[in-house]
């Protein structure tokens, strides 16, 4: 039992974007605004493209796994992700301002 007590455990402290340990109202607002903008962008995609993008980037699935789930060929998955990313990129470039505008 003493062995466990004496053993040092390395810990890493996580903090928010402000560098402090607490979330300020400003940081919370900016996070909510970022998610709102992302949801609006994703809503512009066709339903099947949106589903494929969400499976890929929120569930971290491979193209093969997505193809199996949706019963479509892998190259179709790749094409739809490519088209969706291009469409999102164009939409962001058309908008003035916003969180994602500075990325492109």
C-alpha cells in the first residue's frame, strides 16, 4: 500500500482558451457562437452529405466504415466528403466575418 502512496503521478492541467482555469462569460459566448456557426454551415449541406461528414469527423469513422453503415461504395463516400468540404469552404469564403472566415 505504501508503494502506491509514494508513487508520483504526472498530471497535466487543462485550461480554457484564456490561459486561466475558469471559463469566462466571454469564452463561453464565443464557444457557443462557434458551434452555432458550424451548425448553420452544416445545415447548408444535403442530408446525405451532412450525415457522411458527421460520421467522419464526429465519430472518427473511416471511409470503409461509413460505406458499410450507409451501404454505399467507398469512392462515393470520398466524393461526397470532398464535395461537402468544397461547398463548406465556398460558403465560408462568401460570408463576411465569423469564426471560420479567418481559416480560409
